[in-house]
C-alpha cells in the first residue's frame, strides 16, 4: 500500500490527476508525463491506487460533513480546529486565535455540557 501512496504523491507532483470510478481509473496527465513508464506503473498499481483514492474520497466526504469545527483541545490553553478540506485536526495556542474562534470553542463546549446534562 505504501507503493501506491508514494506513486500517487509522485504523480500529483508531476500534475498527473487520477480519479477512481468503480473499477476504472481515469487519468489526466500532461503530454510530457504520459510515458510508457507511467502507463506501466499505473497498470501495476491500479487496484491499490483505486483503493487509496476511494479511502481518500470517503475521508474527504466525512470531513465535509463535519465542516469547520472549533473546540477546546484536551491540552489546556489550546484550541482544536477541524479542517473540512482535509479532515485533519490541528491544535493551536488559544492566545494566537482571533476572538471569533474562541467564541466558537466556548459555544461548542457549552453545547457538549448541556447535552451531557440532559442525556
């Protein structure tokens, strides 16, 4: 699986775009990148690339459903921010956050407390 991930990163650096559609792998590549070597690598890693692209797509769809979430992190003095474009969580010092972010974190914290009290 590491081979597919590394190949995908390399292809993206070369502006080669891949899209999984069921068992099909659609390739959009600049003319200079469309080589016999590229075609052989795609054939060799097709199944792993499709699996990786599908996992990536599902992860991004889930991230999009979550949207932007701002809450207090477990680490005191930090805010956790969910990035809806990548699905990743980032922790940043609260001291560097604009007031609206801290307000959102407080609202999220208050809603969790209320939910816990009523549940």
